[in-house]
């Protein structure tokens, strides 16, 4: 089950059923299946509060992924700041929709075991995001 909830912000304009099919397909590409993944879309202040409370990080971010997976079964809570997604889209010269989809799949890639803490793993993550975004075009 994949759920989408908005907190203190308007729900983003995504085709939830299409995105669910896409997420399920990407997970399958990595030999995984989705059990329960909850997306929470929020504003910058809410994600900052979560970052401070649970990770002891005092900065804004676009996404926080709490992983409860037991591979190959994916489960987790994925918190996304739509304000930061919008800011990043503008900075990167991307559309809001493409950046939002990139961040949505970024969380799933984390649940499959992909890291991004080093320059090497970050480059691999970006490549996998790009492949997943290409897949979305056919769903």
C-alpha cells in the first residue's frame, strides 16, 4: 500500500494511481515489493522540525526517509517538503513536476538500499533516479 498525505500544505498535483504503478515497477526492478510506504508532503518548517527531532540535523531538506524495510519487502515513511522541491526545481532549471517525481523515487531508492552519502553513491543515485524517471514516461 502506498499512501499520499499533505500536512499544512496543498496536496501536490500528481496522478496518484500512476505514481503508485511507477513506484511498484521501480521497486520490482530492484527485486523488491512494496508493503507499506507512506508519503507525507509538507512545508519547510515541518520538515525542519522532523529533521531536528529525529535526526538531530538543524537544516532544511527536500526529503527524509524513515526505512522500516525488511528487504526485499519495502516499508517506510517518506517526508517531502514541497517548498524545497519547488526551490530546487527553480535552482536546477527543472519543472516542479519533474523535481517532485525525482524526490518521490529518491525515497524508494533509499528503501531498496541505495545510499547517497559519498560522491560516488550520490552519482549512482542520480543515475538511478534518471532511469526511473525515464520509466515513468511509459506508465
